[in-house]
C-alpha cells in the first residue's frame, strides 16, 4: 500500500460522486443525497450548477461539450460512525432511473433515456464515452423488499436516439471504463468486489468468447476480504484504478489483473477518481463518507478521455 500526501479541495458535500475536471481546473461533482450537481473552483468555492433531483451519480463530458448524468432516482442511507452510508433498498422518494443531459453554461437539465426495449432504467450509476461519441453506462439496480433488480451495461448515443443493452446480467455494476485503444471495456461490481473485462468488436458490440460467466465477461480481479468496488478510471499505462470501499483506497489493477498498488485515501467510502492538470497527474478523489473532494499527485498519469471540456 502507498499513502500519498492528500490535499482537500473542499468539504461539506452531501456524498460527492462523479468528478469531472474541466479545462480551467474546476471540478464538477454530484451530491448523491442532495439531488444536486456542484461546481468546485480550484480555490474550493462551491456553486450549484443544477438540481435534477433523484440521486445524480456518474458524470461525463459528451461530444457536444455538455455534461451527461447517470441519475439513479434516489438513495436512502443509514449512519455509521457519523457517515452517511447508502442503502441498496429503493427509498420511498425514488423517482425513477434516467440518463440526463446538463448544459454546462445554463444548468438546464433534459432527460434522454428512462428505459431500453421496454425495461426501465432502475439505477444508472456510471458512464464513459468512446471515440465514436456514444457512451456505455452501468445500471446498478436496486433492492425492492426481498427482490433485487439485476444490473446491466447499456450503450447509447448522446442525442437520445438510440440505446441498447450490451451486457446482462451483472450484480450491482458500478464503475466503467475503456482501455486506451478503446477495444476493451471494464466494469466493477460493488457487492462482489469483482472487476470484469470484455473485448469490443465495435461501438456497443462485444466479441463473443468462451467465458463461463453468463454475461460473457472475463474476471480480471477480485480482492480478498471485505473489499467492495465503486467507480473507476483508467490511467495512462492502461491500468484500471478502482475506488475500493471499506479499505478506503484506490486499487491499481493492471490489464492482466495484477494488483499493483493500493493508494490509501483516508476515508472508508472513497468512491471515485478523475485525472486533471496539464499532465493528467493530479488525481481528484471523492471521499464520500466525510463529504470531501481531495487531490494528490498520481505519478503514472491519467488517461485522457475521449471528450474533455
């Protein structure tokens, strides 16, 4: 394990998630329990960009320069040692899962997708755009009494005209990312603590294989003990950097599945990482248990995403 020098950018966030780093150093985050999307200036000043309600989670910049949002419709929580911990059970205030578009200049929110082929989106969680302008996103699912909705991965276009299911079934899929060459898709399952990989034949199309898993993926990594996976990012070397709950670290996993490092972040609910700065060596992490956005130097450097702002 490694322990870098971590600097707080701001605090007082209501379970921050989904950091996106803009060109001017502003970081946009969601506040899961507040139904809010917040801009954090380099000096830590916070301003509200939009209030779509529900529980906005993963964010990404699309090919049109707008912000795209995975909104899981509402989360409940319970408190553990003064921290808000999300409940997987669907809360009474649940308003439905959806994919939203937010204008970065005005904060205007529009809904792009609420279902696919007649199946409702239950808990959209995280997304990543490819070089073709489409995006993959995970649906985490929710518990409904004694019944749990299985998760999936979808591929959709940014104009709201096309969505299709790519991977099913998954157990609580969360973080999602693409390899540097765009030919490999990664997704992390929260409750199983497993990282899966699929080979892509084209936009939203998987290469068929002989995987023993029902969803056709290859299990890249699973960590021992009570180590749960949240969101992820891919670094410049093609490693998958996965936010690891309970352990309170970022797990750096090679494309071959080797655990290279665990970077301790000082919060058991570290949920996301994004890279910024001129050389993409500044890692921004959401420390959701303590409501902080923080940063540190990540020497390997991050992968530049397909679309930036």
